[in-house]
């Protein structure tokens, strides 16, 4: 294991290639020195914002950047720097880029869990979801998206298992 | 009433504690960071009213702690007890926490989200804690309209928490996996399964004393039940491997392991100055010794209490005054000696 180039004591765990005036140099540092020296700042907010920005660039819809949320006035450009939403309405205002972002983060963009006012009797029943998942499964198989299909199959099984457990 | 953190729970030879956290926001209000002092105050008042003056549906006794008037040492104590996050303790805006008598339920108000409902327990009992958190959430939603979207689920300030907005986590003590080096592979494969590994005090904290916190990363597109059982069964697997390795270490390298445990015990019993970090490292060895039956005089729940008592905030609260780091280390050493010498071997 290489040793950290800054403290020469701890094991290096981060390897950074830096491009200085066309000259590439590799630096091996431990996590602690990396944080203290500020060589790498791993900021979750920026990371999220980066994902959203990427989505946005793909969409090539420039006007989205200036569209502001009616609830709090946040713009997508602001989200790109903070990684935080301003209010709950933001999700509706930016539904399309959010759907992309959420799929990247969670692998899904649709909630299947608890909802407010849910009574114990209807807990986990959610018949509408089951029908929807089944039709999504048929589409996934038709598109030969087998990884997605396997995932859908698992979720259908889970819902059916829970529905049976209830009856 | 016995506090949860000195209690003993299922699988507590490896799982020190576990936690369920739900994020909830008031519909129609901006999230705390971009809100106004008046709205943040209203969020606090309405939450307190819903829980404390509700018609007793939960049969629990709560107290509200307003952070705007709370000294920083006392905030620190709440962090060390895992009742509030570091972020809430350092917050400069109107915020607070509601805690019940046995301190196994805490509801942070105006952290990143309006509400963070947390249920804590000793050992591994995530399903039970989810049932409790679920009940508290349902009770609150009778009087508070939570931000919810049919497609995205519960809406949260950060998109990483959206959907179920649940975080299930377990605090694992894994000395044998660390000693043998197997921990690296385990941590790598865990991360691939969509489970995050952190230090003792959550996000951005280092692992000390061989304690690791694991928790789910995905919150959307899976049911709460799925997520909770996922983290629980993964913890079960790690518990199994840690136990096997402990036995193997003892069988193959017995005298060295026993020596290490007793040396650490010796340090704790005799040190005059000791840092929190060193104490946690040595306590890890002593805890392992207790689990392996090598230190029969020591009660595991005493170690749990000690782990809390030696933290900087708790030491200062106990003494009732602020201490310089040097004095803190001396006070800590005498505290540790006291507990260790009480155990008659």
C-alpha cells in the first residue's frame, strides 16, 4: 500500500491525477490530509447538483434555468449550486429534471411505501400500484430491458406477498 | 426510568444500537434553511402542540427543548446521546427537539427538514423501532398536513431522502473483522448493495473504537418494510461473520488476544490522563473481552454508559463547568478508573 505523500505516515487512500499546465501528476494522499489540505472536497451537495446539471445539459432546455418555483422562488440554477430544494412545490415545478435525478440516485422515480392517512387495514395493499407495476413489467419485457424487468418482478412479488399476508 | 442506551438488546454482543429516522415536512411551508423566523417558530409551536396537547393517543411523556436558549455544552450532550445531529447542535436558526422520558424517541424540529422523527434502541430491533416510528408519524399526521406527492412520496429538502424518507441504521462493533482485515472487503461489498457506512456520529464522522454505522441509501421505490428488513438482514450476516471470527481468533491466536484485552483493561484501570479516542479504542478491546467471557466481572451495560460519559460534552455537564482539554483528559481518566476498579475480578 502506498504511503500518504503529505504526512508520510498513514496509508494513502485517495489517488488524484492533477493536470497542471498540461503536465499530469499523480498524488497519493490519506483521507485526513486530503481533507486538511483541501486537495479534495467531497461535497454531497455539489455531487447531487452535478448530477442534476448533467441531466439538464442533456435536455438542452436553456429556459429551465431561469424558471422559478412559485412556492419559494428557487431556480434550477440555484439547486445546481446547493443540492437542496427550497420547498415542497419545487418538486412539481421541476418535475421532469427531478425525475431524471431521482432515478439516478435511487434507481426508481416512483414511491411505493406509506402515504399520509394510511390505515393499518390498507397498509401495503395499494392495488393501483400492483396493476401499474404489472403493466410496466410487460413493457419492460417487450423492450428486452431484463434488468428492469427483474426488479419489477421482485416488487410485484413483494406487494402480492403482503396482500396475501393481509387476507 | 432506564435509558435505552444503557440497556441490553438482541445481538448486543455485536450490535450496539440501532435507529429508524423519518423525515417529514409541513405542506405549503418553505424548508427551514430558506424560511423566515416566524414560520420556523410556527413549525415548532404546531409540532409541540400536536404531540404534547394531543389527546394522548400515544401514551408517552414528552418534553420540548428549545435550542434558541440552550447552552452549547448541553447541545453537545444531546449529540453524544445520539438524540440530535451535529447539524442541529450547530444550527443558528430557530430549532429544537422533543424527547420522551426514556430518551428512545426524539423529534428534531427545523434541522434540514421540518421534522426528523427518530426512534433508538439497544441491540438489533429495527422492525420494532419502525413500528414505533410509524405510529408516531401517523399520530402526527392527524393534526399536521405533511408534504406528500402521489408519485414521489414524502417530499424532503434533499432529494436523497425522498419517498419513504426513511433511514434505518445499525451501530456495529466489529473488532475481529478489523483485526483480521476482513472488514475492508465487507465494507466494499456493503457499499455495492446500496448501504452506506459511517462513523459513530453519522455523516462525515470517523470510525473510532471499531464501531461502524450502516444504513440504507435508497429511500424511493422500495417499501419501508423492504428497507428495514434489508438493513436488518445485512446486519445479521455481519453479526454472524464477526462472531465466527472472534471464536477463530481465540482458538488460533488465543494468548495474544487475551494479552491484548488485558493490556487495554490495565490501561483503563490505571491511566491518569486519557483522550476520548484512546478510551474508545481500549474500551473496544475490553468490550470484546466481556463478550468472550474473559472479563466476567464487567457488566456490558456499564460499558455502554461509560462510552457516553467519557465524551467531552457529557464530562463537562457532569462536572457542571467547562474544562480545558488537558483537565478533561485527567477527569476522564479518573472516571474510567472508577468504573473499572468497581468491577472486582
